[in-house]
C-alpha cells in the first residue's frame, strides 16, 4: 500500500479546499500543475485561481507547495531527529498600468499576513506595450509547513481571498 508523503497530504488538503470554493461559486480554478523533477527528486505543486467576478487574464492568485529531496529522504527513512516538511509560497499575478501601486501592496499584505512574511514583487513588461506591467507578488513563508499545520493552511485560504480582493481594489483603477 502506498504511504503518502507530507507533500501528498498537504496537496490534497489545498486542492480539496480550493475545489470546494470553486463548487460554491467563490472562485474559479484557472490552472493546476503537479510536477516531479527527476534530476533533483523534487516535487512542485501549483494551483492558480481567481474570484468568479474577476477577469482571469488580469488577476490570479496561486499557491505553490514544494518538497525537496532532503525532506523526502527524511520522511522515507523515518528519521526521528528531523521532521519532513514542505515550503509554501502564496502569490498573485496582476496586470497593472502604473508602478505607483507597487509601494502600496506590501503595506496591504503586511496588514493581512503580518510582518514576519517576506513579500516580493517581480515586475515584467512587454517592451512594445505601453503602460502595461505584470506584477508577480509573492508571500514567502520562512519556515516549513508540516502535516499538523493543516488547520493553519485552511485558515490561510481566507487571508488569501481577502488579499486577492484588496490587491484587485488597489490595482483596478
């Protein structure tokens, strides 16, 4: 019998909770990737979504879950002195017309998520498109996520939806 890893268990919880919200009409799942990197034996899962009333071509949120070889080996070998866990990153990809909104975004997210998270913004643009930028906003958790953090993970979904709404409000002008 297959014994699922911490990665598999957390992925199922994230996926199930988001698909429930999709079925309830709160959001729309727009993409899902479940990748295994054979060269490094790493797992990566990303699920992308937006609110039903938003344009998916303008704003999306995503959850990234990663599991590396070190944590896999820890789990498979049942090492009692180490605890296997996953890295979690939450992000938002939004089209913006001006870079002026970028200074407001960390302030909004720190109010929602607290000041202990790392918030990064990566700006990209098409050279020929005037006043159209893509902002990839990342909330990075500087710790591993474990199976006993499932309740925290489910609570994060509420913060994520509020963040998506706040970012949409500040960038849709």
